[in-house]
């Protein structure tokens, strides 16, 4: 099984300048370490709403592919948003969930994703494409396919619990907003 | 006091520059949401924290967003307002129906109805209470605060100020 950082690296290699919303905790810290880019919005708080931010952006910019890097704890916290996305069906939203089955940032407390199939929930909610993957080749194949086709897509990547040694997000939050918005809106 | 027509209110919001509308319904907001929906301007949300986060995403995409909610939903939205909008300097207009105003409402609305202004002062979100007499000035103030401070700004909406679909 891949670590989240390994999987994230593989996804970044396929991305050009698509905006990416990264959920709070270690995922944002790892994203900053792996590939700092103006088109990445690093969340440091407001757990559970990464997909909501991505959805708002996707609706505001319908011609722009929008990617969300989420976690299992985050999805469980904001599970209603799967219904909103499934109902609205924005074609330009790809919702990636790194599922390590724990609250890794706070000490690996188990999450319910080990018993509740989040991909099944997304399918039932009405996402256009839903895939669950473990291996690097499958991650690359499915993500590439999703970026090239109409969504909304849900890519559940099963990862191990390993956390990358990554610093806190360096930019001040208002700087993240300014830099990201300039990259997206111009 | 004159009742503001829902159509006129939505037009005034659009004239002020607002162009993205989401929220969770309340009876006081029913007329506004109906007009917004008829004009295909409204994206329904399932929770108020989701709604304010969607508004944040829309702002990041160049929109000027509005979130409509009952004041009970303000409780749901608080963490996102405090750990996203306020610290990232992401503005939005919150139109919050004032259930429990002066203690005249169902029991579940009384605590929030009584404490909402203090709550907003505590988290430092500027607010005004909308009236037909001050509508133009209220919206001007809203836009100015939005642009200058880049934080959420709230308009409280009492029953009977804007026309609702239910009598």
C-alpha cells in the first residue's frame, strides 16, 4: 500500500494548473512539501468542508477542472456534502479521498471508514464516476481518466498510516487566499 | 413600516454586485429563496457550514457570494466562519433570519434569538438589522465592509421585513 504522500506525488505529476483544495491537517502540510504551487489552497482549519469549498469553486468556474484532496475523517465529518455534489453533479469536480482509516494528524485514532464504504456512499449519492484504488498504476490510470471526462468523480485511494515529516503551512492564510485567487481568477 | 418585495430585495442585492447565492431555508427567507430559485441563481445547501464553505469557494473563483440561513444555522456555521473566512480574509454576506426575536417564538429559537448580536460581536463579524427604510444604506454599508475588511458581514432579517411566500 502507498503512503498518502506517495499517492499525492503521483497525482501532482498529472496536474498542470488545475486548482486543488487540500483538506486540513497533514494532507496540506504534505502537499506543500511535495509541490508548492499557487493553484493549491492549503486548509489549516475548518475540518470537513474541503469538498464544499471545491464545489463552490467548481460552480463559480464551470470551465475549470477543480480537484479536492480530502481525507476519510474529513469526508465523514461533512458527509452531507456528498449528497449536494451528487445532486448538483458539477462536471468539473474531482474529489480525491486519501483513506488511511485513521485520524492521522491527531494520533491515529480509528475512523469509521474501515467499516463504512465511502465509495459506496458516493455512488449512492450520485457521483458520475466512483473508483477505489490501492496501487500506483491504478491511481494514475483512474485520475487521468477523471481529469479528461465529465464528473463529478470520486477517487478513493486506500493509503497506509505513514505521515510525511512535513512542516506546518508556511504562508499566512490571507496570503494563501490572495495567491490562490490570483492563480484561479487571474 | 413598508414590507420589502422579494423581487426588489433580490434586485437590490444583484445591483450591489452579489452574484452567488446559497443557503439553507427558513420561513422568513422563503420569498427571497423562491425569487432566487425562479431566476436560477440559488444553489441549495444541506448545512450552514457547507453553505459558507461553498460561498468561500465561489469567492476564490471570483464571485461575490451571499449565504441565507436561519439563526439556528449560525451555530452550525461558526467553526468555518472562524477558522476559514475570518483568518483567510474571505468575505461573504450572511443574511440571517432572526428567529426568537424579543422572545416571541418557539422554545428552540429563544437562546439564539436573544444572544445572536452578542455572539456576532464576540467573533467580530459586523452586522446590521435590515429595514425597508434603511435598505439602500444597509446594502451600501455591506458592500463597503465586504470590500474593505474582506470578512463576512451579516444582515439580520426579522419576520415581516421582506415579503415571504407564507402569509
